[in-house]
C-alpha cells in the first residue's frame, strides 16, 4: 500500500514537473516570437528604392505665409508640432518664439516672450509639448518649463529638476502626465575615465501637470565604447537610450538594442523589437551604429521609418554627404530596407511616385499624415529637377526669401 502511494506521488511529481517545463518553454517561445528582429547589419549595405505609393495615397504642398512676424530661419533646424488644425514651429538653435500657422499655412501668432521674468524664456526653445487632453502648450528651455493654456495665454512655470535632463526628449503621456528621459550622472563616467560600464543608468521620469514626480522607470545602463587603438585618437563614447514619439505613441530605443513602447495604463515598458547590428554592433573598441537625439524614429500603423548613425571609421558609402542612413521597416512582411541616396536631389528619401516630385524624407508624423519641411530656395531647386506640376506651380509663387514649404503625405 505504501509502495503504491509512493508510486502515485512520484508520478504526480513527474507530471507536475513536465507541465511546468512545457509551460515555461511555451512562454519563452511565445516571448521570442512576439519580438521581431530588425536586422540592421544585414541590410545596411544593401540600399534599395522604396516607393511612396506603397504607404501613402496623396501628397500636398503647403507654402507658409511669409511675413515679418512669422519668419522661419532655417527648415533644417526647425521642429514642428500639430494640434487642432494648427502648425507650431520652433528651433532648438534659435531664441525665436513658437510660431503658429493655420492648416493652410497662414500665420496666426507668436507664442512666448523672451525675457528674464518668471513667465518669460531666456534662451533657446529646446522643445514644445502639447497636452492633447486640454490643449496646454509647454515651452521647454534649459532652466524651466513654461505652460500656456488653450488660448496661448501664460498659465504657469514648472520648476523641473534639469540635472541630467535632455529637454528635447520629453513628451506628453496622458491624463495630464508627462514623461522625460533622465540621464545618469556623466561626471561618474569622466571620473572613471570611461573604463567602467554599468555605472550610469538612463531613467524615465513621469510627472504630473504641476511637475511632481509620479514614477521612475529604469531603462538600462549606458554603454561605454573606448575607441583607443593605434589607428585612432582616444575618444570614449557614451551610448545612451533615446526617447521618441509618434502620434503620442512613446518609444524608447534602449542602449541594450531593444526597442520598447511605453504603455500608459499601466505605465510600463513593453518590448516591441530587437535590433541586430551585425558587423556594426558596438563593443568596447568600436562605437558601432547607434542613434542619438538628432535621429528620427516614426512608428506608424504599417511601417517604421528611422535614421541611424554610423561611425566614420567603418562608414559604408550610404551617401556622399551624411554619416547616417535612412531605413524603413515594413510591419506586414517584417522586412527592412536601407533607402537609396538620390544623386539628382542630393538626399535620402522615399521615391515619390505619387506626383513624381522630390524624394520624401519625413520630419514629423501626426493624425495619419507625415510632413517634411523644406526651405523655399531648396524647394524651388527641387521643383525644377522634378516632374511634378504641383511642385512647379507652388515654386513659381516663391522667392528665395520666402518661408519654407510643408510637404504633406496622407498615409494609407
């Protein structure tokens, strides 16, 4: 009797173990399948044409009104936001106020006053965040956040701890909450002469509309690459995580080569993609391919468009001008393409087979549309090189001193 009981108990343990093992294996398999791999290393040198019509149905050109109060200095350094059928432009390289235009390109007003009082900004405007719930507009400079209400009137000043904060990497989350990327203390890196990894952690900080800290999320330690060999000058590089936003979707490209989405209810990091850099993977002696705050990352319904920096030492011939390449990852077939440099127009972009104008290189995404900002003089030249009657018609009304033109495409 005791022997039979022991046998039954042993059989139960074996079955339980097998069940748990199968469940664990199944979970690991599901987790593995749930995270597609974006193979940078395999496709980086294989540059291809990608057609605009594959992802979009229409293209429009919106010339911005040229007036003394609303002049945009240089489209190259201009950032844009869109809310409630209005364009908002600012430049991290300029102390010009936020410039507001309507959806037809007509100038509306300036937002923000430069000065030294509590309700004025003193330096360059690094970032602009729009609260999509109550239409508040937050102007971020190095020392403070200035909040304006839906009528563009000054509302309040937030005293945010700007230590180790990159002001360009801050976005609206939801329910009057904001998220920004907090850098670890880089003094520790220099104190240790860059020789020790896992000492500087990047963190996401969630705050409320009054600037109170609600939550802190660690997203990994910065990676230190020491390019110190006989052929290079000693130049330790810090590889950091970066924060991007597409249509209020928050994405973190982490320094551990994983791309996360920040979910809002609850607030947590959800792995979405894994980057495989192949021969361009960073290591202690090689900075490798990576992103920084100047790169682009747009996560749309059907594809991801992003740019990636490559070190000059190992740079393939992506283009005669740039040390970066543009990629597009198709979510439907899970394939990636490195976009071909266009010799005629002198930059990388999607081939415009909608109206056979210039290649399209997105700068911003909102509400099912992608936008590109082009200086007037460049637009005139592009129109001359193109076969687009729409481009030529707009260009004929411009001068080299005109405000930039917005190129807008409607996504499928």
